[in-house]
C-alpha cells in the first residue's frame, strides 16, 4: 500500500475511533461512513441509548465509497433533526458513534461489543429477557452477507436489526432471522422488476454475471484476477446476446468495466442490480457511455429537505464527552479528505436524489417512533427507564407513521413496501445522472409509467432481437439482433413472440368418453368370445361345431381373446411395450383369424366341389394337415412383415406437433404409422379377398355348410373398415386417429366373433334337434339329389 493510501486510511481510521456522541446526550447514535454500514441503538441501566453505524473503509481517495459517507450523513441528519425538534422524543437526546466492519471481514467483533454490557463482558444466561446489552437496536449493514452474519448473533437476543440495503430473500425467513427488518424491498421484487423490463423490451437472450473477481479494499488486482476478467469480457464479446445482467458487489465493478473499456466491448444493454444501480463513483467513468445503455433497478427517488446542505457542512471539532473513556477520543465527526471528495460528487448526489439515504433516514425515524411508544412520550416528556431489545422489537414491528409523505410500516416478513424504479444512467451534464424510465409497485407487482429510453445504439434504436413475422408455433423471435431461432420441437410460441412454451402432450386417456365406450365394447366382446369358447367346448363332438371348423375354431377364438385383452395398450402414454403390442401382436392375431377363415372357406369348397376332381391333391391336403400348414405359413409370413416393419420404423414412442393446434404435441408409436398400417394390413386384405372369393364359390352348398354369408360379412367389414381407416389417416393426424384405430380394431374383433360364431351358437342353443348327425346327413343327401 502506497503512502497516499496509508494516509487516507489513517484519517478514516481515526474518524472511526475518535468519533464520539454529542455532550449531554441521553441517547447515543454511532456510525461509520466508509462503506455500507450498521447502526446500533443501545441502552444501559442509566437509560443511555446508542445507535451504531458500521461501515467498511477504502484506502484511496478516489476509491472512497461516496455513498457510504452519504449514508452516514443521512444518519447524522436524522439524529440532529429529531434532537432539534424535540416533538418526537421530548426530553431525550440521541447521539451517534462510528464503527468499522471492513466490508465483510469485521462483523463479529463489533456485534460482540454491542451485545456486551458496560463492563465489556457478555454473560452466558438461560434467559436474556431482563438483560440490557450495550445496544438495543441495530441498523445495517448494507449487504446481505454481512447482515445475515450479524443477524445470527442479534436474533438470539431478539435485538432489532433494520437494514436499508440487504435484499436477500433469505432474510424473510423469520424462524432464522426473527429480529431483522428492512426499509428496502426483497430480492424477489427486484427480480420481478427486471423480468418485466426484459419482457417489455422482448429480451430473453440474456447473459447473467454473478461472480466477478473481488479485489482488495485498495482495488489492487492480482494477475490471476486480471486474467479472469480478461476471459469473462472475451466471452461476453463472443456471445450473440447483448443484454447483460450484473449481480455483483460494487467493489468488483470498477476493474471489470475498465477491462470492458480495454477490450472495446460495445453495443450492450447493462442491467444493474441494487448494489451499483446509482453508484456515483462508477458514474465518473464517462467512457462507459460508449459501451452501451445502462439500466438499473433501485429504490424510488426521494427528497429529504435540507439534507443536501447538511452533508457538505463543515462542523467544529468538539472535546470528548466527560462520561466517555475511550483513549484519544474526540468529537470530530468530519473528515476534510472525505468531505472534499464528497464535494466533487455534489452535483450527482443532488441530482440522483436521496434513494438509499432515505432508507437510512426512515430507519432512524422508525427507531425513534418505536422509542416514543415504548417510553410513553407525550408533548413534553418521556419516561426514563431501561429499554430492553425485545420490547423495542415489538414496538418497531407495530410502527405506522408518515415520513415525508410516505407511509412507514412493515409487513409480516419485516419489509417496508416501498416502490422501485428502473433508472438509466445519463452522462449528459444537462440531464439527471439517473433518469427514471419506469416504476414498480410491490402491491401490484407490475411495471408502470414506462417512458422512452435513450439507447446508445445507431439511430437510437432498441436492442431488438428481431421479428420473424411467422405464424404461431413456428419460430422463436430472439437469438440475436438479426436472427430468429426455432423453438424446440416440444415447445411453441405465439406469433412474433419472444418466448417458447411447453406443448401439452396428448394421447388417449382413460377418462375420455370415447375411451370408455370402446373399453365397454371390448369387455362385452371378450365375455361373448369366452362364452363361445365354453359353448363350443361343451358341444365339441357335435356336427355343428365340426362343420364350423372343429379344432380350428379354437385356433380362431384364442387370438380373439388375446386381442381383446390387449386393448388397454392403446390407452395412456405410449411405451415401447405398448407400441410393440399395437404393431405386432394385434396384427398377428388378426392374421391368424383371417387365415383360418380363408382356409375354412377353401376347405368347404374342396370337400364339395374339388375332391372328386382332384382326389390326389385332396388326399395330400388331408394327410399333411393342409389347413394348419397354411395357417402356420401365413402367420410366419406375417411375422416376417411385422419384424421388417419394426426394424425399419422402430417401436420407440415419438411425438409430433399438431398442425391444427400448435399448443398440442401428439404422442404416438410411430411417426410413419400410416405406412406401417398399410404394410401390416396388406396381407390381411389379400386373405380377405381370397376368403370372400372361396365363400362366394360355395354359396350353393348345403345350408349347414354354407358359410358364405357369414364369412362375406366378416371379410367385407374388415376390408372396408381398414381402407376407411387408412383413408382417414391420410388426411388427419391427431389423437382421433388413435381412437378410430382402436374402435375399428374392436369392431373387427366383434365382427369375427359374433358374425361367424354367433349364428352357430344360436343354432346350438335354440335348435338342438338340428345339431345331430342324422339332420346333417339329410341335408347333404338333399343337396346331392338336388344337383342330380
């Protein structure tokens, strides 16, 4: 550290050590004005109350935090204003003292000092309700990390702590921080204001910076930290995003923006957090105007009458108060170096308004109003009694008064509902350095009074992310200033919007009316097929069952039962297993049934018309179980077709957008389901045609063996329904396809089961006299005689 830095730090350190309350004060205030700070209000058994204000030093004159000094002056101004008017605390004087917390490194020592008694000892007790520490209230520090460190100690004593700049939402947790209150809104409101600002300007391609290299208090940067800054700025330049949100302590920003200037990074929109939105020192880097547009979220602008003149007032040094014992202590509360530095910022401090200063000012008045209530003050006097911290905390939570036209009260989380503003940095000397461009009210949680922004871009145009001008759901208008980027396949967007939204997944669900109807039909079909199996089993040796196919009937009925049991695989979100069942088992079950119909029709024709013409062929057919060989061959061929179809088109579920409704994403088993259906049903359709032809050929056979009308009905229904389904799928692609596919499947199962086996069951149960060998022989004899 150079000589100049040592001298400046020494002066500031002496101010911190030598600062003493005014003489003859009943209550004392203490404060430090170097960086964001901590007030504490304390009382001893003599009724003395001190308000302490802890802050952090900086060692180079041009690096001294002007806002810190400004806040300390706001504290002094509030104290002197209360003491001079005497209407709020008649007969009571407030004093102050300054303590240094060195930014974040010296939090614990001052807190222990505050909690100790007059003998500088902190006793260990079971009950602190009757314990009177040196302080009874604390105001600050200014950053969330220090505030939470301090609060963990103070909350054990229920010692009120009011912070004016710590916005972390962790402080809203009253189980962890029961004694913390804030004269500033929490981080969630700051973030909401930022988000609404971005939405308003349609920015959603954003860079967020949260961790920047933190230099030493004297702003010294190590080579490693310098290299990190170089890399960060390089990445900013490489990115297509041009909106940069910076959440970082103000101590880290000076060197960061020097590197931004060094690399000539321009054309950005910088969005500042509360910590540096109205920092006057950073504003002195006038070259920053060339890097882009600076916007920030901060508390609303206020005006404290008389404060501008007060903060630049030079005071006479006073002798130490006779009741104080600090060695070398004086009442010199002014620092020529600090005052001269602050004077150079007079214009910017005046024009920017009393924002954070009002938080300090209102915090002091909050404590004063709570004391007014606790001490039972009237127009002329207050009670003189010991003030315990927990008592004051209760009164602070209940305060409700008007200060400079604004209502001061705390919500259940201990926050003061003040408004926020979006400000823009202006480097034009003729304008306010921080011009308000929008306001945010915490009750409405909405940006209001949005004004024009002076963009530091060619032709003063907004950093626009483009307008694709496309229809809903097609593209996302953001990427960068000149390009549009498509939404992900599972998302959609409004026309000309800059946001993508998740599509709603659509599939056949159990509670839908069409599903309930189809499931009911499938259940009835399953029960009726099971009844047919029972009836045919009980009458297996009868002519009626043998004429229907004998053992082959059960070969047809078994796949029908399996198909009915697999109907639920159509319902719910598709999986690999359900897609496999849909594309493989269903179609194979149908093929087995239809091939049995076809071979059954062919066999009847052979018996009555071809056996006499081709006796040897018929003999081979019977000897080698031709019907079963044919069914096995057709089933194997269908298995090859299905396997090839699955290998070529996959069984993995897929999603695709509904062209009629961009909000919907259809979940299906196969993106090329129409082709798969055509391939799977092609062999079945050929078997239908063959079965229909054989049945038509045997239309003149005996009535008991004439299956033409039943087989014709089944085959015609299957053929027409499959063709209709394929036609419908070629013009419509939605979830309705799935329900129609399932409905056609169930109706075909019912057509085969009831259309073919139903009449035979009716004959077996209603006309048992016709289910005899003699009756069938007479029918064959009549057919033969008729032909002769």
